[in-house]
C-alpha cells in the first residue's frame, strides 16, 4: 500500500485535500471518483509520510477521537457522516489520515470494527473487542462513551501520577548531584590543606576525605559500572520466568507491594468489568485483560485463571488460588459471581482501588519530599562537620 496526496472538488464544488492510501495511483483515483469528486492533482506522498501515519493512536488523541465519534453518533449522525465531520476538524496530519482510511473502509461497506482492525496495532485488542461487541448489540454509541470514559480515566490517573513524581524526581537528582559535587570536587581541595596544617584529623573527616578522593578518581568508572549493571539487569529481566519471579517478589514488598496491588487490581477489574458489561464473554475478556497487566506475575495468574474458568471454575476461586490481588477484591468478585452481578461488581472494585491507590500515592509522595530534604540536609551537615572539625582543632591549639 502507498500513500498519495490529492486535491479535488467534491460534489458541492468545495475544495478538498488530504492523503489517501491505495495499492497504486489508479486505485487512488478510482476511490476519489467513487466519492463523486473531481480530481485536480494527485502525487505520491512517499514512504516517510506513510511511516508517520502508522503506529498506535495513544493518549489524548485516542480519547478525543473516541469522545467526538460517540458525540456525533449520539446526535443521530450516521457513522460515515460522523467520520466525514471529524475529517473537517483541524488536527494532526497522521490522525486525519487515519480517520480518512477508516472512513474509506466504512464507505466501502465494512463495519467500524473491521475498519479499525485493518489499522494493525493502532487500536488495542480491548478497543477492538468493545467496538465489536457494541456493534453486535446495536449500542455502538454507548460503547464508545464507555470506552472514552475508560480511556480518559486511565489517562487522567497516569497524568496525575507523572505530575506528582516530577518534583520528587528533580529533588532526587538535585540531592545526588549536590552530594557528588561536594564529595568529588569540593572535599578533595581540603586534603593538601589538612596535610600542611599537621593537625590530628578525626575519623569522620578521614572517611569523608577518602570517599571524596575515591569519587574524584573513580567516579566515572563507578558511573559506567552502574550503567552496565543496570543494562545487564534489564536484559536478564527480559526472560519471562525471571521477570515473573521478580514481579512476584515486588508485590510482596512491605510498602510498595500493596500499592502496586491496588493499581494492578484497579486496572484489571476495570478492563474486565467494561468488557463484560458490553457483552464480551468472560474467557475472551480475560485474554484481553491479561494484556493490560504490566506485572508479569499477575499476567501469568490471569492466564491460569482463564484455564480454570474454562474448566468450570469460578473467577474468585481462580484468582484466590495464588492471591496476588488484595483480599477485598477477591471477596467482592466472589459476591458479584454469586449475585449474578459480576460486571457491575468489577467496576465497583476498580473505583474503590482507584481511590485507594491515588490516596496511597499521595501519602507516599507527601512523605517522600520532606524525607529527601531531611536526608540531604543531614548528609550536607555531616560533610561540613567533617571539614570544620580539623579547623576547630587547629584554633584550639593556637
């Protein structure tokens, strides 16, 4: 497939321009003629342009596309006209090209889910499954609204966490940079001074001076060693078995583990609840939900749960056999299955753990900033004390 740029006049005489994907130029011209447009100019956009319009549609662009399409469908507009209206709105060229390709597929008679699927990895399996279920149930508008809410909530939570981490990250970099500067460049300047004074040097001063000389001589080597070690660790964690064991231990850490459990539980249950409430069967929903779990141990548990459910077991029993989710989540899932309200209960679990995770993150960050400040103040005070003690000893001998 190749990408072509064109300029044309539509049936109303309005100038139209954009990009079009087709096997060759003749096929592109035929598509424009099928629209009833008068072609003015067409040329190959080039492979670089084609690469730019490919790739997953993420973040705010995906939320905006879903929200606007749901709004237009809710206003009674047919699907093809809704996509045409989206094309007339200003936006990024790659997004406009994507909408145009989807519109062309829909105009050719394909359902929206098939048109989205033609875009490869642009849309996630979760997105495709929900659109497909919405089409099958005749509730595409409601499904797109739920999808936009789901995506917007995920985007908002991600943005809040990133914004909250910006200041602590700068603070950590500032602390480490300041200490490295003091130890590697400032402290070694005092070594010849203390040697010339001939005063007794306290143990704490000897330790600080030795550490400063070591960092000054081998700091770059130490930094390179840390980078190499991090690279080796990252490469080893790419092995599925090793990564699964690492992620399982991570969930068991006292402070971080419960927080990660809440975050993963909220993401997993919201995905499952959204899929089930839109008519997706439990087994396919588990397969899709497994892909949204970033923790490999939980991914393995979801895969195991799918096999147990396929064999006739309940979802609560499947997740309870190797409890990686919080106990409250398991209990609520069991209640939902017994009451026949599993989709709604899963969404309630997600709401609960979204709130708890955000509260835990806020508490952790609130404690982290003053803790880092105190640690930096103490370390700087120790370094200054180590420098001042020999000078104070010198003044006492005068």
